[in-house]
């Protein structure tokens, strides 16, 4: 794991500590995906986010909000000091981000199953208006239980929206939900070009994110592990929804530094 990604994970731990809440297992599984999008793949200019021809990222998997907030702070969309006010009264840093308050955050998706349909609408709008720019959307595997996901997928495939990439964070959360069998087979049936990638390998995920297929949207099944980057968070499911104490924060940051 490179040092930039370790720094990102430690910043996420800080936000969880300041905010006294987090879904660290889910956030950590998507870190490499988010980092690759913002640092290596997407075409955007922080000084001109009104450019209609830029790339767009929609977070449908709301549990990873703190990961996006950490990256936006790193990229300079707002001052990192704001993160210290996470989840406090009058702070715009929260577990579910408000796009009207957080610079650089595209959509207030809220409940699972909303971000992907919005992303499909954006991609369709770009097509109709003949605008450049690609639309990326990150969803969770458990989110694929939501009916809105499949309604959006049906429209996306039928309209041949090859300017959209859906990344499914396949961290085995779906094991605790209804078994929908092979997501890969279903996405193919809905008209997507489907590829798999190691969601923790920067080279692999970057290659997948840049993949295009004419007249078909792309679905990336990103194979990940919940809590990746910390041995404790990976193996202790109490970290599914809690924040570290001061002593735990010190220990977890050391784990991130030592993680290979």
C-alpha cells in the first residue's frame, strides 16, 4: 500500500474520531477506488466545477461518505481543519453529505439505491446534449438488493450509455442480504459490459476505470475486503459502525502504517 493511500486512511480515522461515528469497514473497502478516481482517472478542474464537459463522480454507496470528504479536503475543495468539526452542530461535515453545503460533493443520495439512478440521468443528459465527460458511480454490493438499481440499469443498458461506469464495491456485504446470485450475469443481461478488478490494486482498478466499450455502459465488479488496511477493522465486525477512542486511534493509525 503506497504512502498516499495510507495517509488517506489515517485521515478517515481522524474524521471518525472527531465525529464519534463511522462505518469504517465499509469506508476502508473503497479507499483505493476513490483515490484512483480523484487522483489518477477523472478529468476535472477544482477551479471550474461548473464545466459541463468534465467528468462526474456520484457516490451511491453512502457508507463511504467520509472517504470522499477526506479526499475533497486533500484536494483543496475545503480546509482540512473543517474535518475536526465532523458531525457537530453547524458543521457541514456529516455521515451523509449535503451537496448544497459540501464543495465538490455532487449528489445528496441519502438512502441506498438513489445515487445510481441519478448518475444514469446525468449520463443520459450528457448524451442528449452531446457533452463530453464520463460519469462514474460507486455502489455497494448490498445496494444491489434495491429495486431502483435494476430500474436504472435497465434504462442505462437500453439507452446504450457508454459514457457511464458503475463500480460495484463487492466486499461481501451481500452475504447478509437476499442472495441475488451472480451480479456479473445480471449486469450482462441488462446490457452492460462487465469486468472484474482487484479493488485494492491501484494498477488494476485504474485500468478498469479507464476501460470503454462502444454502445455499452461498463460495470466493474471491484473485489474488495471490508476494513482493508487495518488488521483490526478487517477482522472485528464491531467496527462496522463505531468510532475509535483516542487510544484506539493511535493503535489503528499504526496498523495502517504497518499494513502491507
